[in-house]
């Protein structure tokens, strides 16, 4: 690697290698219908795009990625469970 050609991209004075975005990921586990959510901060790449690591995606189907922390009031899974199991 030629260290002289290495450039550090910054966004408003923040090195992109240290920048993160806080999101809520809504997902299903493979083979299940129940929806889950997890709020987490993920790294941004050198272009400013958020990258969800493979270890997080493994075994999941991601339904949505929302900015910040999201509270889900109701979802289709809630209605299905209430209809068939109560």
C-alpha cells in the first residue's frame, strides 16, 4: 500500500472512518413471521454510505431501516398473533 496516496475523507471535520449513523433496523429472522427491531449505530464508508455488517444481516430478512430510534406502535405481526392465538 502506498501511504502517500492515502486520502482521509472528512465530513464537517469528522473522519468518515469514525462516523456512524444511528438507525432502527426492522427485520424478521429467517423462517419466522414475527417482526423485531434493533436500534444501533453503524459505520459510514468513505462515501458517507451506512454499511450494515454481514454478521448483523446473517439469518435475517431486513424489512426497513429507519433513521434514529423508532417506536413501533402496531404491526401486522401483532394483529396476526392477536387474531389466531387469543
